[in-house]
C-alpha cells in the first residue's frame, strides 16, 4: 500500500495528516486512527526518555547522545555563559531511506 502526501497543503507531515491517511486508506475510524498515531509516537518518546535507542527498519535510527557541558556565548552581548550537560536525540536515516530520497532503484544494480 502506497501513501501519498502530494495533497497536503503544507510541506509538513503532521500527526493529524497521518491519522487522516489511516482513516482513508486503511479504514480505521477517526478515533482509532488518532489513538494509533498517538500511541506510536508515545512509544518512541518513552523509549528515548528511558535512554533506549529506537530502530525502525527501512527508515532509520533515533539515538540518545549525552553532550558534555561546555562554554557558550550570548550572541547579543558576547558574554560567556556555561551550557549545561544534556541529552539530545539524533536521527540517522537508513540506507534504504537515503536511496529512496536520492531516487536510486536497488533492483537496477
């Protein structure tokens, strides 16, 4: 089943758009569609908060990375300010997704 986002009014794919696609293409009712999308993103977020990497086959990997404290600078005043240690999420696209974005067909080999 292939989904199309050409009809979207904005270039962003939102949770509301995903819910609508589930409703239209798969036939779930609107409430089930919304709940499924919300549950999917909650599951991803909960795992990341716990420090567990999320790997979605054929799409990519979300990693939690610890950043050390470092000196920063206020761009307006030039004043040096400390930047606290923190955790950030990084995303690395899979080779399959990168090839799709570039328009490469693996079967042409």
